[in-house]
């Protein structure tokens, strides 16, 4: 539910009856999170979540999909430009951070500069400038650390470099 100025608005989900979890809202009232779609396991409460975006004022939430080979995804944050970040997981490559923009989900690891061996595990937040924070696995130590990715060039996520 969205509570705004004393009014309650139901947030649409992906049709499942379990795991309907909003995570973030932008200044326009758009909401992201994760939700079970209708399917086997949902009525039993199995975790079969997909990332979603609900654009305020629309009747349905949009399934943002998953990265290739993954079974699940979760959206954690959205900015004013409707860029969405989160994690896709449950496949052979382990968890990977993603950005969703302009109708497409992209693995953030594909946007990091050449030669990077660390794995961006999850993108936790994105600001209106497109800077992304999250968790990264250091390839040398195996430790999970934090990262800040700053977009280069047009200010879009393309060409982001983890620091």
C-alpha cells in the first residue's frame, strides 16, 4: 500500500499471493520491489520473485525480468529518471548487480572498465545523478565489500566504473 496525504493506494504486484515486497519509491511516486508472479510454488509461499516497477497511476506492475540464466531478481532502488537497480540471482553465475533502464536489464559487471575481476553482487541504491552503491566480491580476498559506481560519459549507467 502507498499512504499519501491520508489516502491509501494499493500497489499492484505481479499476480502472486506471496512475496509482494515494495522496496523504494522515487519523488514521482513510482515504486520498485520484488513480487512472486503467478505460478507453481507461489501459493505455498516459495520464493520465486521477480523485480517489479509500478509507475504511479497505472493499473499494473511491470515485471523487469532477470539476467540470463537466473531464476530470481529483486529491485532495491529507483531514481527520478526511472533507472532501477537491484540483484539477479539463482543461476550458475551467482548473484549479479543490475541496472534496468529504457526497458532493458543490464548486468552492471558488463559496464565496468576492462580488466576488472571483482564481481558486483548487488546494487543497493541509485541517486538522481546515476551513481550506484552496492556490494562487490573482491577477487583477491573473496571478501564482500561496498562499491560506488559513477557513470562516465552521458551520465547514464553505460560505462560505469566501480571504485
